[in-house]
């Protein structure tokens, strides 16, 4: 039953039945599904309240189909700790689609600590989709340290696609070496008394390294958010941009701290931050086409988070 709950909530039944698709499914501290493909190894060890996961991709391997990770707690209460070590070999390519599923959470804590190494000339993309309970009885604490070797590429997207946030504290830091490219995006829709904290740091330490930090947050009712984005350029020809936009409605509150630091005369970093209510002109335009005010606000926020 627990397996069916996770699979159904994440809508990944078809992918997990494919023998050519690598996957790992965890319910709280138990492995309930796993499959490797050639060149990719996934190893797990049980720890207190969770699982230690090692994912290794051999050099020169291209994994054609997305690797599916499904981490969740199907019960109303519980703690899940994931220690995640990912090693992407040089000249390789892989995409991971992760679902974090907590459909009934009333008092659940999910903690993930990740160390990720991306080899020279490798490409690694990570899309993390969260499915939460409508009550928001959840504390989510994902932390990651990512190192990009020369000419590698890293793309990360975080999305809450269903349910209330609860309390969320995202803390990611990347180190980008010569010629590497980093692009991290977080999109969160807060309601009720949700608390959202996002801290993302990019260190452009290699010549020609590039990085973009993008954050989109919508806050309604009593929700609040603190966003801290920092991009540091230490090397010649390093390029970067920080982009943070937050929409605040009702009694929501938002704080944004974009920091750009340049320590080389040949480097260049820009930033843009905007916090405010829904654009009045957009709202009036949608309402003139027959939508209610609430429907118009929902549509504008959907556009922000898309």
C-alpha cells in the first residue's frame, strides 16, 4: 500500500516499470524499490531515521532516460534523513527527476544533506518536485554542496507542485571551476502560515565560469519568506546573474537579500530583485476578460512560478 501511495502521488508508475529506467524509492527509512542501469550504480545503507545513498556514474557514460528518485513519508508523522553522495564521472551526462512526497503530513520532518561532484566536461541536471499535504504539517530541510569541475554543467530546479509548504529551509552552495556553468532555480508558492527560507550561493572560482541564481516566490495569507542569494566572482571572465522576484498578497511578508561580489577586474556579475503585490495593470486586464479577482491573482502567480 505504501508503495502504491508513493507511486500514485508522484505519477511515476510507468517509469518505474521500465527495466531501462534507473530508480530509487524510499519510504521514510526503507528502500521499497531500486533499479540500476549499465554504468550507473546506486548503493544504500540504513541509518537512524533514514538512508545513506551513494550514486556513481562512470566516466564517459550517457544515461539516456531520466533517473527517478522518489523520497517520501506516507504516514502522518515521521522523520526522514537522506545522506546523498553523487559522483558524476568526467565526459558523462545524466538527468535526475526527484519526487519528494508527503501526502498526509501532519508532523513530518524531511532532511537531505547532499554532496555532489560533477566531473570535467560532464552534464548533470536535477529537477526536484515536492508534493505536500494540504495541511502543511511538514518541515523540509534540503542542503547541498556542489563542485563543478572544468567545463561541466549543472542545472537545478526546485518546485512545489502540490500542497502547502509548511516550513522549508533550502541551503545550496556551488563551486564552479574553469569554464563550468551553473543554473539554479527555486519556485515556491506559500500560503497560510508557511515559512520559506532560501539560501543559495554560487562561487565562480575558475576562469570563464558562469552562474545564474533564480528565485520565484509567491506569498498569500500569512506566509513569509526570506531569500538570500549570493554570487561571488573571483576569476577573470567569470559571469553571473542573480534574479529574485516575490509577489506578496494579503498579510504575507517577504525579504530578499541579493549579494554580488566581484574580486577580479575582468569578472562581471549583475542582480535584479523585485518584491511587491500583483501588477495592477495585469490584474485589471484579466478581470476585464471575465475572470474574478481571485482567479486573476491565481493566474498571475501561476505565470510567475511556471
